[in-house]
C-alpha cells in the first residue's frame, strides 16, 4: 500500500513546490530585459502547461504579446479562474500577495512585465469631486477598430500607459511635460525620431526613451505599428 501511494505523494509534493512563490529575478520563466532607477522590465514566456508563482515587490504592468488563455490566481486562493487574454492587452496590478499564472493552452504565451520602482505609480487616485481616494481602472480598453489608428490610455498617478497603433504616415506626439518613456512593441515596429537612427524593434523588445523627446515618433512603413507607451512623469 505504501509503495502504491508513493507516486501520488511525490506528485503532490512536486505540485506544491511548483507553487512556492519566488522573487521575480529567480523565477525561470521571467528574463530581465531592462533595468534602471524607475523600472524593471522582464520578458515572460509560458509554454503549454507551464506555470509561474511570483512575489511582486512593486506594482506592475503585464503586457500580452500573444493571444492566449491563462489561469491567474493570488497566493492562498483557488488556482481555477481562467482568463482569455488578447494580444496587446495591458493590465495593472498591485504589489503584495504572490500571483500565479498557468498556461493551459497548447500554444506558447508571451508577455512583458514592467515593475515600477516608484510606489506613486498606482491606480489609487484622489477624486476631488468626492473628496476621497478611489481606485481607477486597472486595464486599457480594447480598441473600437483594431484595423485603424488608435490611442487608448490608462492613467497611473506618476505614470500613464497607452496602447497605440500607428498606420502608415501616422505619428505619436512627445509628452506634454518632461517625462521618460518605455516603449514596448506589440508588433514589429520601425519608427522615425528626429535625425536619430530609426527605432526598429521586434515584438517585446523594450526600448527606453530618456527625458527630452520633443519630436513625434513617426511610422514610415506601410504596415501598422502597435506598441504600448509607458510614460513616467518627472518629479516636479
């Protein structure tokens, strides 16, 4: 009887170990792409049936680069909730309880995780009309027409995120006030900026744009260019 139970015991022990939360830099499905004094940016890849359980020390943004279906749960809760994920979908989450994600589909899931080192990047905003603090939206609404130009924004206190698609000849303006920017391509992009070399990136290849951009980012190709632009406002 004991021998028959051993495989089950080992399987349960393996599952429990797989669900043990770890710091994001130690989680093998996350790979550091970029780090500075404002953000840490990670590529996330989950092959079919793979999962990750991460302790997030900072508020973070998840940008999906592929369509998919993920099981997402907080530590201590059921690992059953299943969510349909769409390419370009962008969601903000708070630091705190560890978050688990599992890919139950037969296709690979790819995303980008942006951790904000400034705790003032948050969806908790002061509402001057009500005179209290309220939680704003934590996600960017899907575009009304995915085949046209669009800019969909999410305000996050000391930062903002925008889901942008530029058609041929379209451009994206510089920030209204001094800000650094993090550009996360959702599709392959080639954007012109001043007289500098063009920004040519594949999906998921994050690019840091320092404070000081004063000209527009222009799509000089004949293909749509879709990207998430995270704007980090300089301290007053």
